[in-house]
């Protein structure tokens, strides 16, 4: 279970890094681009993620994860004024998450917490939110790639480079480590 916590933290850090690397490639206007009417831009997806993170992880051991002060419907209205404010909110959400889960110990994982009055073990709550954030980060990366087109810098193994990537990996000694250690 101790490895579950450290692995979960690394996974969250990995998904955050994919967002960070996407944002580095995009201007503020590109982050705000909606491909279709009523579709979500990257800024809207991030605003929703941050609202979710702040609600779920603030005092999560003692309060329901759906806070009364959360205004979820407003998360789907872009109100960012500039890229600096956008990035500040992104960091605020992730900091809330990491400040909540990094102090956890393996004995905490079976504690029950609530999200909309539904009981979850902390393990279940972490898994629920990790999948939610992975889903949205995938959307962010896809929108970034669609926006940049041929100027996109790949965040994983580029097309046509799998053989070289595997050759490099298999040239090294076997070792036990998290896949993100080399990212």
C-alpha cells in the first residue's frame, strides 16, 4: 500500500506534466480556442479541473468532496484574463491535491470519505479523481495537438520512433522503478 501512495503521486505528477508541456506550446489565444460552438476550450477544461480539485481535496478528510461553495456550472465559462492567471489557477488546483495526499500514510487508505454523500475509501477516491483528471488531461493534449498541427512537439514516443525507443529501453539493465522516473 505504501507503493500505491507513491505511485499515485507520481501518476498525478505525470498527468500534470503533460498539461504543463502542452501549455508551453500554446499561446493564451490558442488555449482559449473552441473548435465547435459549446465545446470546451483548454481554458474551460482547466477551470473545471481546478474547481473539482479545490472541492474534492480541500479538507477532504472531514468535509464532503462536493463543497457548498463550488459553482460547477460557472466552471464552463472562460473567465481567465491572461495566461499567467490561467497557469496560477492550474498550479493552485494541483497544489491543493498534492497537499492533501502527500501526507497520507498506508493506514489512511481504508478511511471513508464522502463525495456527494457517497462513501469512498481514500483509495477509491484517489482512483476516481486520477481517472477524472487523466480523462481531461487527454482532452487538453488532444486539443493542443489539433491546435498546433505539424508544429506540435510530441509528449510521448513520436510516430515512427517506437523501434528506436524500445531499442534504447532494452539496452539497459532490468530495474524496478516507476515509468515516469525517466520522463
